């Protein structure tokens, strides 16, 4: 394993976490606007979109890192499934304790899923 690999993994996870947080913040703004409409349907759709949008941010962070580092390009959905699972698990665990707490668990579980993915990719390459 290259000595720079752990630092590269850290940067990749950090960048994906950063964009996951940005996308979550964007989702939250849109969701709060939906709440003003007093529509139960829009509220349900909004809650269901939280992990989808946050995982999208994680994926964008990885794609951007790969572009800037001139790394091998992976297909979007090969990356997207990892943070999506992490964000769904995180949201599902915490939603019942208070739906506005899902941000913390989605970001943590999304970052963990990206970390696991990157470690597995490094091990596979070696």
C-alpha cells in the first residue's frame, strides 16, 4: 500500500462528507418551504428525499475529488449506492427519536459507508 493512501482516503471521505452536508442543507431549505404548503403528501415526499439528496452530495464529493486528483473515473451509480445505503440506515435509526436529528446519523453513516468503500477498493487494488 502506498504511504499516501490513508491520507488520500481521509481527503476523499472528508470531501464527500462536506458535499453531503451541503446537499443536506439545500434539502433542508427546500423541505422547510414545502412545510409552508401544509401538504402531508409533500411532507412525506420531503422526508423520503432526505437520504436520497444527502447521498447525492456524498457522491458528488467523490466524483469531484476523482476529477481534481485525476483518478480513475467510476460510474456514478457504482459510487451512489454506498452512501445511499449509509444515509438510509442512518435516517431510519434516528428518525424515531426526532426526525430533525437525521442529519447527524446520515452524515455519520454516509461517511462510514464511503470509508468502507474506499478501504475495500484499496484492498482490491493490492
